[in-house]
């Protein structure tokens, strides 16, 4: 399935998505995090709430923020 980037994404860690997976930045430069769902509707709901909505409420965004911004502190 083809990956695409949603232009409406607000999360700074968002990379791409496809029908049932959201791809986020990983913990290191050479990896990525895949958030997979058993149904497209569930992925759509998640992406709407966190990738395009309040990403500060997303547990993955919070963890990545702590990891990536703690490195530079």
C-alpha cells in the first residue's frame, strides 16, 4: 500500500501514513515508529485526534519529545 503525507498533519514527529498505519519519527535518525491499526477507521480516528489535532496529548509524541529534546538539554 502506498504511503502518503497528510498536509494537514500538525505533529512535528509525523512522517507518513497509509491505509492502516501511521509512521512517526523514530528514537534515532535511522529508524521509525509504526503505529498500526486493525481497521482503517481506527487509524483515521487516531490520526485525526493526534496527528492533525492535539499532538501534545499523544503518548508517542510526548515520549519522542522527551527523548529528542532531553538530548539537547
